C-alpha cells in the first residue's frame, strides 16, 4: 500500500511545503465559502458525513497498512496521540454536530495538528501512503475546526479553554500511566520525538512537560482572541 517504502521524510522538502500550502488553501476555501453563504443544510450535512467517513477510512486504512507491513505494535500504534484523539472527536463532531465537542477540536485539535504539520514526526515521505495519511488526517482536523467556526457559526470561549486544559491534563495522566506500563511514548510524555520539533526548544525531560502546558495555554488564548465572537 503506497509508494516508495524506503524514502525518508525530509522536513520542508518540496512535498512538505506543498502539503502546507494545500492546508492554507483549504482554510481559505472554507472562509470564502462562509462569506458566500455556505451550503444548504442538507448539502452541509451530506458534506459533513462524507468528510467524516473519509477521515475514518483513511485512519483505518493506516491500521490495515501497519498490520499488513508488520509495523503494528501496541507501544506505537494505538490512537493515544493527541492528534489521533482529536481526529476521532472531529469525526463525531462532523457526524453529530455536538457543540460540546467543538472546544476540544478547535483548541487541542488545531493547536496540535498545526504543530504536527509544520514539524511532522514522520518517517516516510511522498508518495508513500503514510505521507498522505498523515497530512490528510491532520489537515482534516483543522478544516473541521474552521468549518464549524466560519460555516456553522460556532465560536470558541474562555470557558472552552479551561475545559480543554482540564481534559488534556486528565488524558495526559492516563496516557503517562499507560506509557510507563507499556514502555511507550504516546503524546511524548515520556521522552522527546526522534525528529526535530517544537519540544526541542522547551528544555530537557521532564521539564519540557511544564513548558508544553504554557505553550498550550498561550496557543489556546491566541486562538480564542482571534476567533471569539465580537460584541456588537
């Protein structure tokens, strides 16, 4: 399943830059669509369902690829990364329009996916299936968040920041315990990623975990200030 199996990913290579440009284009497309009145309710619901199914299909094909290639391992392959969790929450949001799920997708989803897209923890480059899976799912999280913001009219709130921070810390504790038992490193709670990332600038382990708390809070506050509903 997919392309040259031995090609290593190179950060800011031509395929990587093109993927970032596609993300920007899709964000602008969602914004333009909202300014033109968006879609009818029926078409909007159909789009959401098709998009949700496509995200699920891409994620599950990734599991199939891991199993078929002998790469599946409970230490690395469970959906316990932040973006994996955000993806499933985004799928439910798309399918059910649950407003309670929006803050997590908007804050944790956008914040995590943006960082992942700019500095990917990715081994295989274009045109491997893993390259397409990585960028399709991460960009999908971001598109979902902005779609619900601009087209559906949802807005982030300060309360949503608090809820998301609490949720993330509870998840982090549980994932850390799993990492300790399984000798894994989901959410990079037990060590830094192999490839370069923002974490490299946040201090040594375990102190960068505290730095990540600050980065998350600042990122969420900036997103809130940029997109909160303006008072008339």
